C-alpha cells in the first residue's frame, strides 16, 4: 500500500484525468437506460437520477404504489455514502486553516492523554489506515438485542470514543488499509472536539449551506418527507435509521436533487464556493492491492474507465441503499437509491455501477 505523504488538501487535480467533455449518448438513449436500471432493481421505491453537463434526468419506480410525496422529492438514507460528505468537510476545515489533518485523534478527544510515538491522526481515520476494525469489539454484544431494528442506536458517541481510546492496534497507523465505520465515526467526534463545534453544525456551516443542500439532514424529521426503508423481503417496513455515535460514518439522508447538486459540485469545482476542497477530494491519496490497482481519495473509491477515472461510493442502512458516482471525463453524475435492505445477489449496486461505467 502507498499513502501520499504530502498533505492531500489543495493538491491540483490529477494530471492523467481526462477532460474530454464528450456526450455519452442522446437524452432518449439515457431515458431508456434509466428506465432499464429502475426495472432491474426489485424494491418498493427506486430512483435513478443523472446529471449530464448540468442537465438532469430522473426516473422513478418500484414494486409498491407511489407514496403521497413523489419519490424524487423524498429524503433517502445513504448509509456509508455519507463518508463522501465527511471527507469533503475535513478537506474544507483543513483548507480554511482550522485543522491540518495531522492532529492525533487521542489528543483531540482527551487533551491530557499521553500521545503514542506513532499516533492515529485525522488523516489516518478518513483514509481507513488507522488500524481499526470495521466496528468496535463490544459493538456486537451491545447491538444484538436490536440487531434487526436499531443496532447503531444502542452504541452512542461516548462508547465510540471510549472504545477508540482503549483500542491498541497491532499495526502501525498508515501501513494498512481496512475499511472502518469505527474509524470514520471517531473522526467525527475528534473533529467536533478539536473545533468545539458539533458535527451537525460543522457539516451545515461548511458543506450543506455553501452548496445549497436544504434537503439534506442527519436525522429523520417527517414521515411524509423521509422515505421508508424495507427489510430483505421487500415488504416489511423498517424504522428510520439511527446512527447512534456513528453520524460521520453513515447518518446523512438527502433528496435525489440534493445529491445531484453535491455531485455536480465535484464535477465543476471551479463553479463552487468549495473549489479547493472539492479538488482535494478528487486527488488520489492511497494506492493498494496487487500492482496498486485500488485507488482511493479522501472521499471516494476511484476506478479507471476508457475515458478517465470514475469516482463512487455506495452505502446501505437496515432498509435502504444508495450509490453516488461521477465521471469528470463525460461530465456525468449518477445518484441511485432504493428502499430495500441489501440481500444476496442484490442487483442494485451492480446496476448503478454499470450505468456509470459503461458510457
């Protein structure tokens, strides 16, 4: 694994990134592709939304009658795709000089604590190189009584930070990549402690309001406006997702149009109030695997295509799934959402990935 040693925020866009601006197909062809994608996903509510050079197109469907509010106007749980918001927020705080990314997380959370010789930094946490497991060791016994209904809600913020401060990794931070909801959750609490501002207020002030994302929140607010998730059977409604102490790792819920606005800002950083931060989160910071083929940025998984790189992140809660992705070479952003819990041989992510990749 290779981790970039230079500070990642503010680095110019990758020089090998293609910017052809080509049109991948007509509007009619895209309508057919969106309809086919929606038909391929078996869920009560399905939304596929695309932005091509700023022109938007949405197609909705599902296995149940449409809800009172049109599907495209509901707010959906995006689960781990929330990390794309978290990465952008951290880049923004660094760009504004409020943080450096090199702060030891233990010092942020417990200023009087003795620092390790090789401390876990905020940068390690956001890049999944802190040496932390996916979830704290005691998460499972605590969550088990509510495993099918509210497992994260039984693990509040103080338990997340206590578990981190007690943890002793077997690997030096920065040497191994392991995807960790635990790590990104700790990041949220460390950033809040270091700035003296709640996570929700930081996200609102530095990301949501500057980008005009009025349809994005961290908690369910109204059953009329928040999409209802469903279990694996596609029929049993689930409770609104409660992230507990894992807000930074998976609490975001948003409308399809807000999510398109978020992705369009990544496609055209120069036209955004967050220009430098948006450029920073497109920059590769980590390469891993055989021949270093797996490339990551602060916020996104990055895969190659014939025209240039595509950036994406998926996410899931107990009753919903999401896929966010964009391609600078074609000026295309894709949002895919559905209200059914992931199950074996689920077609949702594969369908969304293929729609964005095969242009």
